[in-house]
């Protein structure tokens, strides 16, 4: 089975809007909104480098990468792939948001800011960004949360979190 690492950035601006990009699901063709990010490539020296590169490619913005917030793994049996997704807090955006990436780049088709209320109306991954993310106090966001494993469309929601000096149990 092929392995893939995807790193993404969760960016919330001063107006409490979240930046997302629209991608097409490979298997269904459905549109899904996700935090900007993508696969780790040989040019990336670290996961934060991957996040910075992907956000700039998909949105035109340059960002600073902060704390690792979420880990999620999922299996795509139809293409024999096991993926690990890592979601980092990002901040201090610079540049001008591009609505669409340059032709021929990645799966991202559009980028835009969403108000919290709008997140309930879209196909969003991970779904925890609709509610749970907003309920975490800022000081608790220093804890990384394992969102579980998704296999063949079924979520095995094992919610574990660990602070900087703890291990996942």
C-alpha cells in the first residue's frame, strides 16, 4: 500500500474567518473544502516548509507556521493508499489572496475565506473544523489532537490529545 503525508495550515483571520480551498475528491468527483496544504515533496526540508509552500501555491499567501493542532490518518482502498494528515496553526498572512491557483497546479480549484456559520453549509474536511475547533480555548490549542482513522468512508473516531510533554494513549 502506498503511503502519503499531507501537511496543511489552519488560518483564521482577525475577523474570525477560516481560509479554505476547494478540491475535487478523486474517487467521487465531489467538491470538498479543506485547509490549504498538500503532499510532502523532496524539496521540502520539513513539514512546516511543506505547509508554507503549499499555502503559497494554492492561495498566493505567505504564512508563518505554528503549533501542530491535529493528526488524522485515512485509508483510500480504491487507490491502495494510506495517508497521514497533519494540520498546523498558521498565522501572519502576507500577500494577496488568489481566488484560483495557476493552471495545472494541484487539485485546488478555488480559495476563499469562510465565516464560522458558513462552515455548516459546505462539504468540509476535517468536519471538526465546524464546531470543535472553535470551542478549544487558545491556551488548550497547544495540545495536539489525534482525530482517528478514516477507512472506506467510515470514521474510527478515536479522540486522543497530548500536550507538549505527554504521549498519545
